[in-house]
C-alpha cells in the first residue's frame, strides 16, 4: 500500500471564529482542497477532466470534531482510501496538528466518479485509476479499526 500526500492548509484569519478556533465550515474547505490533491495524485487532474469530462462528486460527508484547531496551529489533512468500487471511493480524512497527539477531527466521505455530459451520470474508473486506488487502499482490518468515524458509510456489494 502506498500513501497519499498530506494537504497542508494555511489557516486564513477569516477562517477563525470569535473564540480563536477554526470555524466549522473551514474544515470542509480544507477537506475539499485535500480531495483536489488526491484527484491530482490519482491522475484525475485538470488534463484528465478536460479530456474525459469526468470528475469526482461528493455524495456524502461526515465530520467529527474531536479537538479545537486554533489560529496558531499548523494543519495537515491526511486522506486514506478505505474502499472503492468501479465508480465510488470511500475515503477518510484525518485533521492533524502537531500540538495535538491524536486527530483534531476526522471525516469520512463517499465520492463518485461522474461524467459531466448533458446529464451528469456515474462512470466507471479507467483501469489505470482503479489500479492506483487498489495500491492506495488501506487493509480491511485497518479500515475497520479506525476509531471516531461517523455512522457506517460503506460500498454495498451486490
């Protein structure tokens, strides 16, 4: 298994609330930027999107806020591929700050590969993208042992 690169977020002054903590909405901004980097790493970059008219859509997202991220914190968002199928990716993101020993927040999300034609529709990943996903997928036991994830999001096998 290989790992995805971590996204390093710059906490902007507007992202901080009256308590000196990261506003709820900006966790999602950082997560969205991290997913953009994951797309590039997988080969779903701007050239791919222009050539194929395919991209990733977020179908579902859950965040658990475990510790306060402060204005002075350095924030990294680490994404893991927990599962995937021909069109979807089930991923988790850990929000990490050096000041905090465990994750400051965790998120799990379901992404779908979508062709943006006249009507957007799910599309199968090309073989090379599926191979990259397979190389990034965390072992099943590790995925099942992750603590703090929200209610179960899964890819149901038929």
